[in-house]
């Protein structure tokens, strides 16, 4: 798309966006969380994510427009009068879906927010129906970065967050969510590795603040929470003494 066309489309979209925000009461700001004194970071997908979505728009636009044009030409060549009468309906058929799809791409981009606090992650998407997902850091089992060849070209990656259910190991070292897993996806980030490290750091801090010990985890994994306080050698010695005393009492008790 040429720069003048891009600027004209952006100008039209700003007016459409303002109307939609007003009509559907879409929150133009990131979701707010009831936190006090916590480090809160609000994220949006990178501009490369919008270009990534537009690539598929233009890729699908060509065959989607070529077929109706070919049908119209097949009618207009042998029947010029009929072709002229059908020109306006065919033009509407071509333009209207393209305009709607183009606006939908921008709406998807502009309504996507990711919010990180010290204790949880919130993901929000949607216009007609607003979807908000909150993931507590203490329930996160795995965090990974995924990037396909096309995403690499646009300089973006996705951060995949898995909670209860873990993942099923696949070939080439990648894992996919198990049927019972809950997955949150932060799409289109240009600093995905940094966001992943921030999430892992907050997961570890959340678990360190709780009761119980943290057993060592494999390299790159998350620490496992212990089921209770660690039992030291002193504790074991006291338990042995209690056991010995109990046996002596049992041996001296009448009738035993």
C-alpha cells in the first residue's frame, strides 16, 4: 500500500475507531487491577504485529478479488449492458468485505492489552465481546517463546504461558499444551524474551514469598513448590527418641 493510501486509510480508521469506542463502550485504556504498591507494566503488541496481520490481509485479498472480477468480466464481455448494470453491485461486493476486514485488523490490534503485576498476568481482547483472562503467577507451570519464519521477518514473537496441566513434549524439543492445560498467549511482542524473563522472575518471587521450601528444578524450568517445611536431621533425631520412648512404655505397660 502506498503512503498516501495508508495515510488516508489511517485517517478514516481513526474516525471509525472513535465511533466504535463510543458505540460499544470499548475501554481505550489497559485494564486496571486492584493492586497497591506493586510494579505494574502494561503492554501492547508491537507495530510489527499489525504489519504481520496486514500481510495476511493482502495475501487473501488478491484471490478474493480476482474471482469476482473474473466472473464480472465473463458476463460483461458477451453482454456489455448487463455487465454495466452489475458493475456497482460487484464493486460493493469487492470493496465492502475488504474495508470491513481492514478495520477488523486494526480493531484487533488496538484492543489487545497485556498487564503484568507482581502477582498476576491479565490478557484482554475483543470489541463486541471483551475477553479478559487473569493468570496467577503461582499457578504457572511453563513459559516459552515461539517464533515462526514469518514472525521472524516482522521482528515479533509470541509468549506462551501454561498453567495447570503442563505440556506434552514433541519432537525438536517443543512442547504443546496437554488437553487439561490452560494457556495464555501474548502475541506479537518485539521483546518476547524480556517479557518471558520478567514473568519467570515474578513466578519465582511469588513462590519464594510463600511457605515451604523450593526444590531445585531442571535448567530453564520453574521451581517446584514444596509440600511443606523441610525436615532436618535434628527433627529426625527427635522423632527417633519419641519412637524409642513409645516402645519402652509399651513394653512396661501391664498386659502388653
